[in-house]
């Protein structure tokens, strides 16, 4: 049997095969972040036939101050749960598992979008934004932890199969993780263990809220690929702590520069990172990054680079990609 077709059974989240649709923002929601018919239709189309075992839907904001862009999905209020159930139900009806990704945009937010002051771990300009953020106080941090916790409860109540914490692409948790944007002198800054303290507190708060059986994923912008940024050694230290604190699957992507590595176009361009992560944790690892061919996905799995393969842009362009890929390997 092809590796891509093998079920994932040694995990809290059991899957029919190794193909994942990673989160990609569609900006199809209402101004307040409510689900629209357009977004229901989009995920219905992408999940048809259940060829994709796991669909991680686009990032949702946990509070207004953490909204990343117009049209973004919200998980900030209890009154959103019923509409979100429609979304999880559609994906389940088509035969796939569904995960919600929860996020705070941090200093990548824009006050013109949120109507709020921009915040970050430190009062340092984000390399991809032009607004100077206010440094979060410890009281602010407590509120953010609580908002992540409540967001995860809503995800569970909306019928999703798990929750993914977003710490990639230069958003708030990724900003705490990066030494470029985190210059704090308290316990939330300094070495890698200080810079992931907030992550660990959020993981534990979510685990306490959703119980021991509900899967928690974490998407990590492992390396910054720029001077003074995070390195693969930081990533290796971090993922060990994430697993200890209750994360069930690690999802690797890019850091402050986004979901790319400058100048790298090879399929599976984060594979050198996922290969190292797999040596340090016993939980499944997701690899994404420019994968467009089923044969290449198969090679990456066979060579032990990852446990699950995320294919984003190819499926965005062609909703039948997953059907054709799975059938080509049978």
C-alpha cells in the first residue's frame, strides 16, 4: 500500500489516509466573522468524496484585537457556535475529519481592520507591518490565555474533531517565539524556554478546558530564515516541550516571513525541519510547503520526512486534485 493511503492509527486523531488540507485564508466570512453560505460551499467542494482525511480550516480570530484581515472567520463569541456546526457537519458528511485553527494576529493586525490598538510581545515594529505595537502586560497576557481557552471550548462545542493553535507566519504566538520580535526582559522573553512560556500556558489551559481526549495540534513557524531569527535548534527544543504539555500533532510551517522560505521552490520545502522534529517527538508531524505532486508526497513520506502531508495551493486551484492523487496511488 502506498504511504499516502495508509491510515493514521497511532494518534489521538485517527485518519483514513495521510493527506491534509492545511489552513488557507479565504476571507469569505461576514464583517463580524460569521460563517457565510460562500464559505460552506467552499469547504463542501474541497471535502467532497472524503479523499482528504483531515481538513484544517482557515485561521479564526479569538478576539477582535487579534483579527488579521477583513472577511476572517471568528471564534470569539458563543453565538457563533451554531453556524460553525454547519461547517463541521458539511466536512463530516463528506467523509473527512475537521479541525479549527485559532489565532491572535498580534502585531501583524491593522488598527484599520480591528478598530483596536495593535499589540505584541514587545514594542517593536513587525518586519511585515508599519504600525508600532504596544507591549502586552502580564494582565493582558492572562486575558489572551483565557480567550484561547474559551475559543477551544467553542471549537469542541461546534463539533470539530480537534483544535489547532496557530504559532506561525508571524502572528502573535510566533512573535513571542521569535527573538526578533520578542525582546521582553520578564519570564516571557529571553531564551527559547521563556519565549514559549505563553505557548505552554495556552496549551495547558486548552487541555484543561477540552479534556484529555480532544486532539490539540500546534502549527509552528519553526525558523525565521532571516538574521537573528529562530533556528532549527530552537524548534527542536520547543516541540519537546509542546508534546510534554499536551500537543498531539505538530504542524510545521514558516515563521516571521510567512509560509515561504525565500528562494526555495522545491516541493516540501520545510522537510529538513520536519525530519529533525520527528527525531525529537513521538507524535505525528505534518509537512506542508509547495507540494503539488502525489508522487512527491509519497517520496517524502517514504523517506521519513513526516507522518502527514499538507497540500494547499494545488487543491485551492483544483478541487479534484485529492481525488486524482489518491486514485493514482491505488
